């Protein structure tokens, strides 16, 4: 778990699912953002990361905490494209907005993943009401600890 | 889940386990207190409540959050006495301080349980750094929600 | 897991719960018997052993497999007596017959536990339709493996 | 759960993974076969069916029980092709042989799935040592019950 106080880089998305129009972090100032980076064929994402993102969505009011999925493909690119992701999202009944991380021209790791320095999937980034990165965590994090951090961010002034 | 802003009534204990001397809420001002009411023969306490209390103890620094067990026996009194509780605590390897709720002279429900108006076991009471009751919850509460409330309390001034 | 082909020793019980009259293994010839030894204050019994005994009871017809609990107290004797066990059985809603293992005159380990050479609790003993011990297992055993053994015993002639 | 005593239809596979050469049920006579039909983007397969197939593989000797995966795609065909499946099998570290069910010329449901009359995924088919279908189950089945059926089949003569 790394605490960083930088302003969160904007999400660079090739496309968005589950939202009529693209989201920007700038427009979400005033809300806490939980950015969940995953790959649809990553076992730890499917068993823990995605269910935790769904639990955040269910546990907090949308006006307080905005859950955003980030499909950051850095391996098996040919079989985790947009059509595959749409089938996955349909089957797993995910309803939060999901950005498809913009592929890099000459690297395996896509652009938003690079900008945040994510170490892999699943990763969870928490962004405070002022737009700063407050958690950048690779792997599993317990609900109690995660909840405590979200709770702290919710009482801070925007 | 009920939010109440009263000052938390003092714990009335017949005896204490896992502490060299009795605790008082008064002396714990400045820390968040998680008071977990249970009965050793209550299945929901054993499967969910007690493991959650242990998780709180493990997830937060003792200087921030103080976990206290409250053995509030309101049924099967003859088989949940102090000796039985000591065997239970030994077998389940519980290490947080536990108060044996003071039995009432002429009622099944013991005195601290009465004072807090607990509806049954397991119940979880959260007390803020100023000594006020902020959660009084009967039954199961999800870790994310509980964590969020603890997180809020931790950033409030004492 | 130990396979033994001895005739199962009779259960020596001080008392029985959940049955109008004492059971004998002799009278159960023709059925497979799953004898689950436990202590009410044994954490592994409560979390794994007892739920597995309940699952056996639910998964097989009573005419095929008879589940019997055996309360074999070898520690904390003073707080796991008959009244305590009755409260436990009531709270955990156990409905299979349970024998209270006959205490030994001068040893901690009760008589049936001695006769079977049980190493501790939870233990599971499987007795075939001819009354022979086919499994004597201390600790946890996976459902798939346990089911396979029960399945084998069910197709053997009595 | 349907019990049928037909000879199991041969597996019709477009390709095989995790085996140097195609398997045939004919060549597996004498062993019990657990044929697990799944789709890589089916949530129930990923959370329950595939882990149960892995548990069968782990719990029984390969000489006794042969676990075979059957990738029976009947929806989202374009994103569950062979390359995608290979990535999935790699990420989930599956090591049992897997047949890619032969697509039908003019129907969504592939040929082996049709021949067995499977109702969906996950499905589990158990084939006895004589090559007859003994279980054809759609959805979840408990380990205890499944183990019992495998145990019965293992003691039948081939």
C-alpha cells in the first residue's frame, strides 16, 4: 500500500462501458473515486477484486463514492479486446462505468496503467474529493482497512 | 443500525478477563472503542461477531481502536458462567479484554446490556473519542461499512 | 486417516440427546454409521466437524446413513456437562442423536473415546453395514473424499 | 440430476488442450470419467464448476478417475475461441485435458453438448468404468453427494 499525494492523472480510455458518456476525474471532484484496475482473465480480479468493487458500489451512496472499473490489459491482448470485455461485463452483470485503458503504441502496458505506475492487476486506487491519489494498492486488501480509508476520505472537506 | 449521540454508559462488570485491571470507558477517552457484546453459546457470535472483533483488533493500532468484549448472558445462565467463559476464551484464543456483564438481581438481561438497550447478541457498539455512542448494531454488519464508520471516527478530534 | 477392520466397539454413553431411547451399533447393522466425536468448546468442531456431520445427515437417507454425535469431553470437564451440552445443541439446532461419552473413573479421556483410540476432536468414525470400523479420522477431511468413502460403503453388502 | 444408462457418446472435439493427443472415451474404459462442461466466461463455472473439477482431479488417483474439461460454447462464440481459451487455461493453471466442443454448422449449441443433451454450463457428466452415463447434472452439486456417486462407481466392476 502506497500513499501518494499527487493529483490523480486523468483516465485515458479507448472506450467506456456502462455510461452514456466518458467520465473525467476532473468532473468527479467532490466525490471519492475508487478506481479498480482489472483484467477479465485475471483470476485474482475475478475472485476478489471485482467482488470488492461491487461491494463498494453497494455499500456507499453514488453521490459519495464513485466506482470506476479500468480494464488495463497488459498481456493476452488479442483475447481481451472490447467485444470480449462486453461479453464478460454482461455475464458478470457489472453495472459500474468501465474504461478500456488506452493501449500504448509500442508497449504492452496501457497508458493509464503507466501513468499510475500500477504493478499489476487487481489494483485499487482511491482518489480523494480534491482529486489526489490516497491509495495505490496492488493485490488484495481487507474490507475493514479499505472501509476505514474510504471513511476517512469521506469526512475530509472537498 | 441506530445512531445515538448519548455518552456511553460505563461498563458494569462482575469480572474482567484478559486485562490485569478493570477498564473504564472514561479512561479510554481519546480512543475509539469497539464494544462487542456476545454470548459464548450464540452461533452468530461464534461464526461472525467474534471473528469480526478479532479482525478489528488486528486491523487497527491499539492506540487508535480499543476492542472490548462484553459477555452479556441473557439465557442459559447456569452454563455460561465465568469458568465456562474462561474455557471458551482459552480455546478460541481471544486476547482482547472481556467484561462479564453484571447480572441483574431480578431480570434475565444483565445491567450493561440493559443500559445500552441491546436487542440481543451479537451486538456491536462503537464509541467515539469523546465517549459518545455512534453505532449500536444488533446482528451482522459488513466489514466495509463498519470500516468506513471506524475511519470516520478516527479522524474526528477527541 | 486409518483404515481398521475391527468390529466397532459399542458406544458407552452416560446419556443420550435427540433420541427417545439409547442407540446401539448392534441394532444399526445394515446401515452405515457416521460417528462424529466432538466437544462443544472445540473451535474446529464448531466450524468444520459439526457442519460436516449436519451435511452428512442432510445428504443421505436416514435408512442408509445414521449420523451419531459423540460428546467426548477430555478437557474442561466442569463446563461441558450435560446441561451445557443441551444448551449448545438447542442453540445450534442439532437434531441427530448425540451420546454423552461415559467418563472414566480415573482418567480425563472418556470410555468410548478410549475404546476407539481417538486422538482428539473433531474425529469422524465410519462404520460399515457389517459393523466394522472403516475410517477413524482426526481433524478435517474433505467432503469429496468423505463422500467417496460413504459411497463405497453404501454399495457393499451388509 | 438425471440417471441414464446409455453408453456415453464420444466427445467430438475441434481441438484438445493439455494432452499430447486426443482422448477417446473408448480408450478410457475401466476408469471413471468426470466430464466437466464449461464456458470460460460463465461465472458459475469459474466460481464453482471448475474448482470442483480441480478438486476431483486432486482427490482421486488418475488411474481411477479421469477429469476432462469440455469447452462447450453456445453464446458469445466470437470471444471464446481457442486463443482465448488457451489464455484462460494458462491464467487459471488448469492441467486436466480439455476438449473444445465441435461447433455445429448451423446451430449455436456445439455437437458434444447436443449429443449429451446438456442444459447449460456448468454441467457435470459422470461415466462409469463400462462407459455408461451415470450422472448428467446441470448447475451446482454438493461435494458430499458427488463424492458418494464417484465412490459407488469406483467399486463397480469394469
